[in-house]
C-alpha cells in the first residue's frame, strides 16, 4: 500500500538547468559547423506592440541565440501595423535565404488574424511548430518541427527518466499551442510516450475526480493557482505550464509570475513538480533553438 509523500520527498524538475544543458549541446554543434565552414543558424523574430510578457520572452530568445552562437534578428513594429503589412513582412522572411527560421511573437493585436499569420509562415521556417503542416506531420508520426512548449515538456520527462509507458496523463487545457499537441505527443508510441491521455477543458465535468487519477498531470489552463491539493493524486508528476503575471507589491517590478498550480499546496503531494518560474518556460526557448538548428540542417524539410 503506497503512502503520500511528505513535504521533503518531492523533487523539483529544474527546467532552467535542463535548458542550459540543451543550449550547451547546441552551442557545441554550432561551433563544429562554424569550424567546418558551414552556415551558422539564423533565427528571426517579429514583435508587434509592447506587451510586457512578449518583450521579456523575445529578449530572452535573443540572449539565447547569442549564448549558442546563432545569428539573430529582431524586427519590431507598433501595434498599429496592418494585417497586410505584417503578412508582407512574413513573406519577406519566407524568401530570405539567410534566415533559417523565424517566429511571430503571440499574442497579436485584435485586428490581425492570428491563424492567417501562422499559416503564412513557410512550414520549413516555422520553428514555433504552429503551422498546420507541422501539426499534421506530428499527428501522423512524420518528422516535423514540433511545437516548442509541448516538446519541451516531453524532453523534461525524458531527461528526468520519468516513466510514461502505460501511465495515465491528464492535460488541463486544449489550446493548439500546448494542451492539444502535448496530449498527442504523450499518446504516441514513442519514448517518452505511450500514455493513456485524458484531455480536459472548461466544459469538463467532475474535473477533480479526473485529475486525481493522473500519474502525470499537465496544467496548461492559464489560471493562476487553479490546481489545488485536492485535485492531485499522491505521488503524481505535476507539470505546470502556467506563466501569468500577477500583482506583487513585494517585487521591485510590482508583479510576479504565477503558475496554474498552487505550488505550496500541491508540491508535498507530488513526486516531481515543475516550479514557476524555472520549469517549463526555459525549455520553450531551448526547444525553439533546437528547431532552428534542425531547420538549418534540413532535417525535416530538405534544403
């Protein structure tokens, strides 16, 4: 008969440390490419407007490019840019042979159709892994540029050697960016993978009853502190994808990042848990870099 772990038994899944290890591996390969006279990967980013979270995220991407030896280009536009103008910029990057991959930072202003912009990015340069072609290839089990956050979650499970085969994974949140693709990846006949997956969302009834059956619980709903102790099975692996800014007078910035999991309540019940910040977030950037390297090498779409 198993017993619930006490407050001293859970382990943190350190996304920051894991991401640094991945960056070191990428940097070593980039150095080898450079020494061999091969092209250095080039990542570009389009940032529209001045959303605080997006500003921070894009700045971190630029720093990460420097860290691994990539070339990087940041294109900034005011939120008054028209949809047609933005689509024209996307097409310029599609045609620019010097750029291996690029991202259009989300969210976009309301007057711009996000799906239209995502579909305008050529699949072979779609290092965010959002294009329907890459999503479709992922579903079909074909080589693809995978969505960065979901693949980062899977990579954390792999590097911490957490068993997934036959485990019940419950995902809270069905977004096309995280919830749906991570549910697909963990159900695949892969390692990690082979989970039995339940995908929950805002219309799910009896949610706590379902989450309490999870061996692996992925919270990606965007509601700070949503997952509480009564929703978690003792010994579960808890992956917190949430990164919501909340007011915090104790911080110099006046705000703090909060996850979807009430960490202080849930951690004592978990076997492994990701912190916020420092969990899934750093992995997203690491996997974006890995996608850019794969794009530069033509691993998925021959160049």
